[in-house]
């Protein structure tokens, strides 16, 4: 249904203002009350912003940077930029001036729209190094009245100025008419974990088609409520809060401040909700801690009904048959426990919930699903306008990322890397033809950089690791260290894992215990320890870890493709892997190569069958001094499982 | 230069008006102890005025004289061109003078919102019966007051603790709530008794920003006592220095910094 007058976000806005102008488009909590903008009001404001930008001589295709927290006016500014013929470039608001310099310089923005004084100050600081910036617009006037206003404008004044200029209206009209599916909708910078950030150019076709497809997939409609709290510079927020919101015409709610997000979530009760695994994890921890403090009766009731929920909830969500008595118990639990709990979490109305970004722990995932919350996983990236695969209702599992979103084609390369082709595939990386060519081929197939496979019987995609980390073992079977490491890291006792086995005949692992969790356990069981090293080497700790490893081996063995990755031998490291020692990046990702070099003697011991090893390790203290710690580590064998029969049967 | 009564504009663009409050030859005694000895100084409209001095110099006593809590035995207090007679603290509050305390004085069991609402007391005109039955003027008044309080909550960025009982808050936030309550009275003159005592650097920076913003956005005149010299010198337009109940310096931060008496009082002098 690509009607010409729906070929851009501003066109969708006009349609919405016409079809349901009196329905809320935005809400923001301010001064303790939810303030709303209807679609008609939103259109009026967006037009005002567009006219204001024209009064600053905005040229077609010009980049306009937008920095700030999620606020309706900033969303409307993005659409205002589009309406005036420009391209919005939202930036991460918590970026320090240094990081901002690169992006502002790279996109060449002449006009910057900032949320408040903090952001204005940052841009002013950057301006000494970035020559392109000429005009700045701000939203929150606080603290800015005394600034030099020759190149600084408050959004309100700018709108008034734009509306007053009669000669700009025809210009706005012609700019709007020039927009079509092929014109650029937005440019989003990838966060840049690998090298410099890249500006991903997405067209109206990318955004609108993807929004349409994904909305159909989950039957989203005009009645949805969403809470916009994730960074505006992130592609997900752009799709949810602008793409899908404008396509369906649903209301976007903005929290009062970052700190009130949980309260606001509860007040709004979103029907469509997205959160990274970290948020679900924090919420669950809060619930568990508060339950431990609750009275005995409440606690017993909670645990009893949570057991029922674990057994019955996911089955009910998946539409499977459940016995009558279980159904009755679950209904009682809904009244006594699940309902109030979901209400506290602000999730009672969630019809479609998503988590993505990284692997989510199966227990966390199951906890929410057992409460009856339809939490699902999706797999996507900026270059795809988010959606590559999604889980269908009733086909949700913690270990897959679902089937391709309508319109997406998938293929798996020889080395296991996942490629996709879809209406959402980005146009190009801005000013970076080399990277564009390296990522997207002539036929439109895009490399994800992730390795995975499609399950033969269900068609679900499973992501196992970054493609560059995946290797082959000596017998030719697939080696995917992160897949196993993630499984182990879901145990609270285990903080970090490094699995070895590339080119070898078996897999082994280094394990770091989590001092908080294991220390807590030791305290409760009266196990005395004087140091991290002593606790890490305690035989009972080793036995606990061994049990975890063996449990993971069972689940790895179930997987035909990855059964070779079972851990045969492991040791618990005597020190925590630390960024100060160069063993991890500052964002706490293990540097495999450095760990392999530094602990070569330990790896050798894991493979030569010895039962203990003595070692000396250099450590760097926080003040930069260096020291050495000596340790004798016990090496343990873990039970592994045979799966050869199934391979042979094929 | 600044002894003239005319208003002037500071380097950062703020307008400082004429004299708002003048203390003339104030002497305050507690029994045989002389807390304040013959001190005179003024506070001008729109400025940030600091009172500093070593421990026991009489700073808090001075603030209590301004707020009407202590009545000096000698001397006169002039406010906006009129000699102020001895007043009870609530009468002073109605004049438009609000304060915070060195030791936080909030209602611990009440929410942040309710605590700040108490600051609106001087603005409420409906009587207790109207309020009890929520009728007529009381309802309208409450809405208007709540709106004002919400603006202060927004201004101080404490939305997330709006409904939290004050007793559960950390120290730095309590200080901010207390500032909120003082602001709720819409004061013309705001007295701050050691607003940054016991705070870490980040909290001090936040508080400094709020004080500057209050002065800037609402045009409120601020008189503050503070120990942190860095903060005082950065924030204030003029500084009074006290030592043993006497005034030993008065002027801009730079003038005070170079005043030999002040240096001696802070660093000590050798007696040989």
C-alpha cells in the first residue's frame, strides 16, 4: 500500500492529523501531570519548526543534528527537519564532547537542535574544533537566557519567527512535495564498538516499509501505548517512536526524567514495550530482593504461585493444552500474585514485549513469560532498519531469535555468517564507500558479522557468536566460544568465562567466579576465606562450578551443530580478568588473544592432562604499580556427553 | 566603586539593584558573651552576598538577626528603606525572607511534595474549616500552590523523589528539598546557612548551580554562609568577613582575598 502521499514521515503526520487529529500523538509528564499533544497539535508544531528552520535557510538534504533526552519537542523537531527537506541526525546525549566532535564534523551539520543547557554547552565546546556549526536551537530555556543569542535560538522563538514569515509557506509546501520514498529519512550513527562510528543512511522506503511489515507481524494498531526512554540516536527508538508510531498513529509517551522512568512506566502501562536484557534483569533482581524482605505468608505465596507459573505460564502463552486444575491454579495466582506484580512492574498491559541487543538469561526470560507477559526476542541492526528476525506469538524460545520478519530473506554463508536482504536495507554509509561496499553487495545482501544457523525443523535463526570468533575444531566441528560462555555466564556464581578450543581436539575453559555471589554463599555457609584467590581455589567452590559446567555440557550436547563445544577441562582463575591488566576492554569484553598469551602456561596445563599447575601472574594495581601473585591452581575434568550417534544417523 | 546606591551590571550580565537590606551597627549579646560587635553592612537587590569567617565568628547569629530570630540589643535593621521593628520569625517570612538551616529542619515523615507545600503556608488564605472540607477558595488555592510547587520540583530536578518520605533521602537531597521549601515561599531574600556543608564535590557543584539559577531565573537575592572558600569566591558578588564577632573585611571576592586582616584571621599570625 505505497500510496504516493504516504511516501514520507511528514506525509504520514498529515494523514494522522486528518484521520484522527484529536487523538493523542505525544504525552510527556511535566510538573507532575501528563501533558498531551494531539496529532493536529503535533502537525501544527512540526510545521512551525519546519518554517523556523527555513528561516535559518535550511537547504534540501542538509543534515541537522539533534541531541537530548526523549522529549516530544525533539521528536517533532526530527519530523520538522524532514518536512523542511533536511535530514535529522540524532546523537547520543550522553556522548562526551570528544565523541560528539567526530560525528558533528563527519555529518557536517550546520544547525544543531539541543535539549538543554548541558547539551548547548557541549556543542559550544565542540564548536571550537568543528567549523561547520553555525546555528543552535535549544528547547529548555533554563540557564540560557544570558547566553549570546546571535546564533542561538530558543525553539519557541524560532517557531514564532517561522510562522510569522509569510513568504516561507510556499517554500515549505514545495519542500514537502519533493519528499518521496527514495529520499533520505534519517541518518543514524552506529555506536562504533569497532572503529569510528559510521553514519547509516536510511530512506523513507526503508523506514516506512519496515514499520509497516513489523506492525503487521505483531498486529500493532492505533491504540498502542509506548514509553520512549531509550536513546533517540538508536535505530530502535527511531523505528518504535517515529516509524511505527506514525505508521499506526499510536501515542508516544516521554518520561518526566531519566530517574522517574519506572514510575512513569507504571502510570502509562504500555501495550508495546521494548527493553534491553539489562532492564529486565534489574527489575527481576528488585522483585527478588523485595520478596526476601516480605512477610512469611507473602513470601510463601509468592514462591508457591511462581512455581505454578513456571510450569503453566509459558504453556498458556504458547497456546498449548494445560490441565484444568493447573488452569484454575494459574487463574488464582493471577489474582493473588501475577496481577499485582505485573502492575508494580508497569507491565500489566503489555501485549507485545521485545528484548534484543544481547543474549538474555533463560530464567529471566521465562520469569516474565510465566507471568503471562508476551516477551519475545528479535534480532536486528541499524543497517536493517532494525528488523531481521522476530519471534512469532506462540513460537517463543529463549535460545533463538525467531523467523525472518516479513519481507526479509536470509542466507548463511560458508563460514556460518548470516546475510540478509530486506526492504529495510540501508542506502549507504555516509562518506564511506569502502565500508558500504564491504558490507552490502551488488544484489543487496548485507553481512551481519554474526555467525548463526537456521534450525531445519522450525526455521528459527540462532545466533551463536561474532563471525570472526567462530572457528573449527580439530575434527572439523564448529567452535563457537561465546555460545558456551554465555550459557555459563547465566549462572550468578560465574562472572566471566573464556573458552579455548580453536583447532584443538577438545574445549577447555578459564572461569572467573563472581565475588559477590560466591562470597555471599560462603558467608551463609560459614566458609572462611581471606582473599579472592583463596575463595576461588576453595574445593567446594570448584565443585559448585564443576556442577555448572556439567549442566551446560548437557545442554550443549543437545545441539547437533555445537556439541563439540562441550567443556572437557576447566580451571577457576586466581584473579579477576581486569581492564587495568589489559585482559579486557574498558567495556568489559574479554581480549581473547591477550588472555591466551598471558596465561599460556595455564592453557598448556589444561591440555597436557596435569591435575594442578603453579603460576606467577603480573598484576597492575589501580595506582599503576605492578606486582605479582603466585598461585597453584587445581584443574578439573568435567563430564561430557556423546552425540555421535545422531550425527551418524543423518 | 560599589558604594554608590545606583544599580550596576555584573560581568556575567546580571543587574544588581540598590540596597535591599541594611544592617546598621548591630550588636548582639548572650549574657556576657558578645556574639556580634557593632557590625554594619548591606545587601543589594539581586546580588549573591556571602558571610564568611572562622568557626564561632558569629555568622549564624548574624543570619538569625536577619531572619528575625534574634533581636540585637543595639543597632537597626533596615529593609527596603524602612526600619524594621523587632519581629517574630513568621512576620519576617511574610516580608519575603526565607531561609534554610545548617542542620536540616524538615518533616522527616512527610513526603518531599508535602514538605515543599509547607513552604506555601504564608501564601494560603483559606481558613482551616474551608481546608478541612475542601471547599471554595481552599480547592483553588491548593491547585495554584501545587502548580507552583511542581515548578520548583522541576527546577530542582527532584521529580523522582516527589512522593518519597524525606527521612529516606540521603543528606545531599535533603538539602535540596530544604532549598525547595524556602523557594516555595517565593522569597525576595533567600538566606542559606551552610548550604554545602557535608557535601561531596559533585553535590556542591549541583548546589552551586541551583543557587546561581535561583538568582538568575527568579531574581532572588541570596545571602549565604559557607565554609568552602572556593564555592564562596566563585558564587558571590560581595563577601563580608567576620572574626570574633567583628567585621574584618567587606568587598568583592578579589578584594577580600587580598585583605591582610582576612589572611591573618584564616592563616593565623605569629606572635613574637
